[in-house]
């Protein structure tokens, strides 16, 4: 009960501080590992780009980190796809 009360008291100031922000929510993209997943990651990024969904944060592991790195460097999803298919 004491922990619950403390967590509620901790969350209330955060809700007041961040709950009334006029900023849009931040969007993060998490990419997993595996070669086949890498190609599907590129498709997801293309889908989000086509719909003008802004991506603020990108993280990944294994193949996802390679796709993330290329995307973070400024490569367009089409360029990443061409590179992946040529390898």
C-alpha cells in the first residue's frame, strides 16, 4: 500500500508537467534482428514515410541496427532497399 501511494504521488507531478503539453507525441521505432526481418523493416519504414509519420527515435539489434544506421545517416528507404537487395 505504501509503494502504491508513493508511486501515485510520484506520477501526479509528472502528469501535470507533461500532460498538458502542446507538443506532438514522440514516435520511436524498434527494429529486431534477423536477415529476413531487415527487409520487412525497410517495408515498415517505407510505409511510415509514405504516410508522413515522423520518426523521432530509432533503435535496433543485429540486422535492425544496420537498417537503423543507414536510415539514421539519411538514406531514404528506397536507397536502403536497393542496398539490401544488391547484397
